C-alpha cells in the first residue's frame, strides 16, 4: 500500500474514532436530559446532545469520504 493510501486509512480511522467518541458524549447528554434538572436545565443537555450528534455525523461523513477517496485512486 502506498503512503497516500496509508495516510487516508489512518485519517479515516481517526475520524471514525472521533465520531464514536462524540456519539458516546451525545448519548450521555441525551441521558442527562431525561433526568432531573440538576445542576442545569434539561434543555441545555438536550441542545448539547444535538450538537454532539451533529459533530459525530460530520466526522463520520469525513471518514467515509476519506475511504471513498482512497478507493478511487
């Protein structure tokens, strides 16, 4: 495998791990938004969860594009 292919696979792996981490954070914030409003209101945790979910989706799309670009070359 060429250096460019290894770089793109490594990038895709890092983006995938980042997406999984942000997804875990989003699940935690969704869980916190379903509980009692301590120490912050539930709406704050729900908003954070949506933002974290959006970041996870963007990182996942980036990983998919890195793998697709590697296959195209």
